[in-house]
C-alpha cells in the first residue's frame, strides 16, 4: 500500500547507512538463522563475494528493502511494540510497499536486531 509521504526520513536513512554494513556482514549468519543448509559463519570467501556480485537470490542487496523497512519500523515503534506481535505485524503489513509475505522474516529480523542502543 502506497503512503502519502515517504516512509523513510533523512534521519532514518542516515541511521540505516550506519547499520547497513553490519547487516551485510551479518548476512551469512542470518541465512543460517533462517534455516539455510548452505550458510556459513562469517568466514566469507570468494564464493560469498561472487554470489553478491552476480545478484543471486540470497545476496544482501536483494533483501535490503526489507531490512531497511524493519530498521525504520524499529526506530518508530519499538517504544510501543517492544516485542514483535500480531498488532505490529498487521500494522507493518499495511505500511510495506513490497511483497510483505516474501519479506516478512527479513523485516522481523531487522526489527528485532540488537542495535546496541
């Protein structure tokens, strides 16, 4: 569902840039957390680089929209929704401009990520 104003403010995007690298570095472990049988720990090698360069389905760049949305949702709603729940899930489903069902697990991962704040 399209929103009348941009979802991400300049502050949101600035904060996103600061954590984006952490998400990219964390991606291999994230795949393992999601049940991938082929994911490795953060000991990245040439195979990981090639996957990212070729834009394979599991490349971080293909999930960035979902991670960015979850990060912004965390900044906006964590005081109201300190834990993921059905009300938050419903709210985010209405606000997301992509395929929510396909991206939900990545959105949730970014929402629940420990940003060390």
